[in-house]
């Protein structure tokens, strides 16, 4: 079966955050992380069937939905989870906020590696916890952890480590040995490890496996909250369906207590899409990965040939997000500059990068849209 990743979809005038930002302006939105692709046919068919049923009461996952998730994790990653470990959530950002509240007290510190997806830093702050970031060490071939600085950042108030696996925005896949070293770091300092694995099904390099952090062994599983979702991969973030996997019953109870009365339940349509995603969409996912690989290569070749002052400092191993180093352009406000030339990008400063140094570009769109965005960016660098 072939799938269409080429025909541009008109999202103008819809509820899309991505497109509403520039409503009425000729700006191509390449910012927030959802894709301009239609979701897999199997998800659309399942949703149509569920809508035709016509009754939308309070929802609980059916056994078949839970089985789809459990089997999906076993087949893809060899990670055997007990269904009892699952806690359903309406979003991963919710999961980050709940984790901060459940496992750190006000004033306690939550560590992460910056640059990083902004809610890693805002979730602790939202509830009076403190976000402490350790900068990644840039290397020519790939980003590395600065282990010395990481050790030095730990204080008696450090309670949690937020890991992004794979990493947004650096598009970096973690290797088993690195995860083992991180697990050891968390064990030595008695930290709860929260592993956000929302991008795990989007590894572009076929040689690189995704290693769920909690699959490394019983000790690390006992201190890990894993956050996952079908939302990024199957382009259903608007359906608000995610889950935490928490093997340790005490940690799970603590987490669930922090959700009580505040966190909304997952909806009927969300469960439907989730089950279809993990049960019937593997051919679509493989076709998506081929498309994203093509877009990544197109982007990198275009930059190297036409805009060499914009650099991508390390391989894009996963996600549909490119971390562009624009320092050499010397622009005081690169986001505003490219918006004026018709392209809407994410500001690296929100991810913790120095102002004016980086932009994030979302290449999860038809190739023609990406090509037009790059043409406009090049135009913006002329004059
Ligand atoms: C690492 C990471 N975590 C979480 C999210 C958002 O999750 P949700 O929409 O489920 O809150 C994103 C979205 O870009 C992300 O990149």
C-alpha cells in the first residue's frame, strides 16, 4: 500500500495552533512539533467507526487498547511491561508537571540537559520547584554529556532527572552505554528518572535502536517514570492521548496521587486512535520514516549548498526537528528576520540556547513545502 506524504494539506482556518499563529499572513509555519500529514488510514477508519457508534460517555481503555500498547512495546523494543504499570494521561507535558510535583518538594531541584524541550524547564517552575540545566558539550560528530558538570550540578536538593530520549531539539539517539551511565548517575544520587520517550518511534537511522531507559534492568526500572504517546509519530497530538509506564508500585501510587482531581481523563476518540496506531499502522510508520529521511537529507544538502552559514552541528538521528546553528548570521532576532521573509521557526532561546544562536525547523511536511520554506530563507539571506 502506498501512502500520500506529498500532497499539501490546507490547514488554514482549522483549529491548528501551528497554522493559526500566522493566520492572514504569508508565513509557512515550521515551528510547533506536529506534522502537515494526514494520519494513517487505519486510524481514520477506526475513528470513523467509533464516531458512527454515536455514544461518547466517560472512557476507560478496553483490554484490546492496553494489549496494543503492551505488544507494541514488546515487538519494537523487546520491553515487556505489565499492563498494571500503565497510567493514562491526556498529554506528556501533563506527565512532566505531575512528575515534578510528585517527586520533588517546593524548592527541590530538577536536573536536565540544555538545550531541551522547554517544558522540561517550565514544569518544575510551574509548581515552585527549581529547574537546573547542564549544557550539552558540543563535539564535531555528536553532542555529548558533560559528565563533570552534571556531577557538579547535584546538590542535596536534587531529586529528579528529566531525560529526553530521543532528544528534542538535538535529534540525538541515546546509546545503551550512555543510558547505563545515566542510570548509574541517578542511582548514586538517589534521583527519580523521568524518561520522555515521545519521539522513540521516529528514529531515522535504521542502524540505531531505541532503548527504553527502564528496559535496562530492574534497578533502573524501579526509579523510572517513562512517558510515551502515539501523538508525534501518528500525528494525533490534538487527540490528547499519552501514558506513563511506572513499574514500581510505590512510585506509581505517588504519581497517581498527584494527578487526583486535576488531570483530565483520556477521551474515547483518543483511546480509539491509540489502539489503531499500535495495532495497524506499522507500514504507514515505515513509509513516514522514509519520507522524513528524504526530507532530512534534502534539508542538509540544501543548507550545505545554498546557505552554508546555517549549520547543523551533529547528525539528525531522530525526530522531524532540525536544530539550526544560525550564530554566523549575526542576526539580533533570527525568528523575526525569517518571519519577515515568510518562514515561521522556533526560537532556540526557548530551549535554553543563547539568544540569536539557534532555530528549530520542523521538516514534517510535504517536500514541496519544505523546499519553498528553504527558498524563502535563502531569499532572506540575500540583501
Ligand atoms: C520531548 C517532548 N515531550 C512532550 C511533548 C508534548 O507532549 P504533549 O503534546 O503530549 O503534551 C513534545 C512535543 O513536541 C516533545 O517534543
